[in-house]
C-alpha cells in the first residue's frame, strides 16, 4: 500500500466514522486500519504494531498533537509486552524520540530497567537519557543498574543516561568501573575498567576493595592493571594489600597443589604439583606430609620444556627435591618418617637422605640418624651415614656408631661411613685407628681412597699412611691399572716408601707386565742397590717357575700346540732349562711331528748339559720323518759337535706315520 492509498484509506475511514472526537478514538481508528492491512498481507503482530505507529506519525500528519498523548500511552503499554523483545525495544526507542514530552513514561522505563533482556534494558536506559533532566526520578534506579547489571552495554548506556540527565559524578563513573570489574565476563572489559580507575587515581578510593579482589582474577592482564590501579589510588595501602593478596593466592595455590599431588590419577599432574611446591619453597611447609608420601610415587613426569621428549623424571624425585627446597620446616616430619618402623625401608632411607640434603640445620636429627645406623637394611644405614656427614661437625656424637659401620659387610655402608667421618673433621679423631685399618685391609680401592681422604680431613695425613694405602692397592686390588698406578706412586715417593719394598718385590710376580715394570722401577727409586739384588733374584725365580710350568705342560697337556710351545720356550731358555732334559727326551717320541722337532731343537739349545739325551737323539736321527731326523741330527751336532754332521743320520723317506 503506497502513501497515496494509505492517505485515501485514512480519509475514507474518517468520513465513515465521522470526525473523531478525541485521541482515543483516533488510536482505535489507526489500530483498525493496521489490523486490516495486517490481515490482507499476513503480517506478524510486531509488523502490525509498527505499521500502526507509522500511520500515527507519518501517514496522517494532519492529526497533529491530538495523537501524541495517546501514542506515549500506547508505547508505555508496549514496554510491558512479553511476546517479543522487539516490541518493548521499539517502544523505548519511540519514547526516547519524544524527549522531555515523554516524562510521564519515566516510571514505566524505570521498571523496564529490570527486564531480563539486556537490549530492552539498554533501550530503556537510552530513552531515559533522551528524556533528560525531566527523568531525574530515574537517577536512583539508574545508579542501581550501574552497579549491579551484569552487561557492560547496559552499564555504559546507563552512564550516558546519567550524564544527559545532568547528575554524572566521578563517584558514579567509579561505580560503573567497579561493576565492570566485578560482573563482566569479558577480560578486556575488566582490564579496561582497572586501567580507567588507575587514571582516576585517589578519587577512585571506593574501588580499592574491588581492585584488591581483582588481584585474584584468572586473567594476568587484569591482575596487572588492578595492581597498577591500587598503587595509583593509594600506594602505601596498596603495598600492604598486594603483599597480603600474594600470600593468600600462594596459600590457595599450595592447597590446590597438595590436593592434586594426593588425588590426581595422572602422573604428569602429580609431578607438576610436586615441582610447584618445591619452587614455592619454605612457604609450602604444610605440604611436607603429602610430599613425603609421594616419595614412594614411581610415576613419570615428562618435562615438556626439554628438547627431548624422552626427558622424564620420577614424581618421587620431584617430591624429594621439593622437600629439600622447603628446608628446615620439613625436619620434624622427616625425623618422624625415619623413626617409624612401619614405614617402608625405601621411604625411611629417603627421609635420611633428605635430612642430609638439608645439612647442618638438621642437627636435631642426629640421634634418629644414629639409631638408623643399627638398622638391618643397608640402604637405611648408608643413607643415615651420608646424612650425618652432610650435617658435619655437629654430628660428632655419631663418631662411635660410624666407626662401627666401617666394619660392615656392605661396601656402600663402609664407604658412606668413611666419608662421613671425614666430613665431621677433627672432631672424628677417635676414628683414626679404624680408618688406618680400612686403609690397609679393605679390598675396595674406592674405600681405601675414601679412608685416606677422611684421614686427611681429620688432620692426620702422613706419608706413612699414604704408603700404606698404596701397599694395600698393590696387594688387594683386582684392577691391574690401580696396581700399576700404586707402584708408580710409590716410586715417586722414593726412599720414604721403604716399607713398601716387600710389597713391590712381590709385585714383580704380578700377572700384568705393566705392574711388574712399574714395581721394578719403584724398587730402584726406593733403594737402588737392594733393588738390583732383588730384581736379579726375582728374575731367576720367575725363570725357574716358568721352566717348571713349561715342563708340566710338555708332559701333561693334551693339546699338541701347547706342548710344542712349551718345548719351544724351553729351547729359548737354553742351558738354564737343563732340568727339562728328561721331559724333552721323552717328547722326541711325541705323536706330533711339531712337538718332536721342537723338543730336539730345545735339546740342541741346552747343549752339552743335554748329553743324557744322546741315545734318544741317535734313534730319532734315524726316524723315517725327515724333519724329525734332521732336527735330531742337528741337536746331536750341537751336543757333540766333533762326532756328528747334520745330515749323517737323515733317512730320506717321504712316507711317515707321524703327524
């Protein structure tokens, strides 16, 4: 329907009804026309209402002011329409366009500020602002909305309305920003509110509690801007508030971490909780019981900040690290864990280790640690010893128990006890005899070294003790490198290592050639004249033993290669192997060609001292095997050079039954 038709329809209806008497009859007429148009075109109720408004405002302008009061009343009625939010929104906008003339709509607009739809509330606030000073009765309701509405658009519109009404103050602006901080879900809105309050400065003092609360905001930017605002408003008070707020947040974070450590089924979550508690330090003292319990947690925590995805650590290790970082506050709980025999052995051992990591401040744990040394579990004993060492001189009352631990069958216990005595220092002087004994008799090089180091820390490092240590290395050590180093060290000490002479002499028979060489050199450095005699005698004894060993192998080995090498060695030894002549004579008849030839060659090297082998050699010289006969003839030539030629007795026969 175009404008001309609408005007014509209006005129026709007015002519039919006669001249309208008042605004109410005029409103009824307009509604009638709109209803008819709606039925013809299939309009919705909202479209019909909008068309009625259009008719009243534009289609029949000749009706003038007669219609204004009726329209305002109709719009006021539309504010309460619950069928659609669009009707009250349009009604509020229309009322706003009336300006001060819509003053009588103020009560209804105030009521609309409580509408559940945020856009309806915003439209009502905007209308009140357009009405201006005439809407001053709405100030309390607007102020209330400013402080309580959970929508930033509504609050911003209310602030504009208060400004247009003419009652805007800094106090009201602050209230708006307080509401932004407290009620808004948008972090950007909260951050801007905190920043705005910061700019207002001391006049925003009423916002101090809300800004303090914002220090617990989930968003870091909001917290930062809230902190800055607090400082701008009241710096001295802010310092105290920030300190208190930080402590409260830390306390809540610790409580949360303890809960996760105790209850989470995810290894990574428990590990992260333990790591956080450690980073918190002494303030996390209430977490110690939970952390001690976690010492038995073998779950894996993967460190995502590592370059390698395989880099992981047990939750129990993170818990131990956390307890050490908490420090002295954990001592009572650790002592209790160590002394309760119902706890697992690994847990008690861990408690002892952690007391050691705390160090000297854990001196109150010394009695409990001394008691732990009598445990049947070597892990607990070793951990207790190590802890006493870390406590240092304050643990001097543990010296007798540590001396006793030096005789333990467990290597780890002996090592930790020795190290602990050294860490206690001069106060452990009563342990010198036991440490000296360990130095001389323990079969473990690292323990002998530890004992020597302990004696040095106690204050009794003498050359004599050092020599004793190296003597023990020579006599007791299985590692040839350690024995060689010991011999070399004794050589460097020189004449002052005279007590090592017998041990070095014995080392001349060591199975390792390098050890023998170093021992010989050391003997010369300690006492050259005596060394010459010893070395000569030792060489003769070694040669004698070697000959005996070769004879034994020649006579008893089932391996023809071993027998052959034995005969060859005896030949190289020469005349000194004269005692081997009977065995070599017998070996001439060996089933192996190689052994027979080597035996003949050895007899040849022995020379005239092998004269008793001549009959056997003469027989061998006639052997059908040319190699055997030639070797035997050569031997005869060397034994009795004037009677034999090397080829006289050779029988050249290619056939032989010998191998």
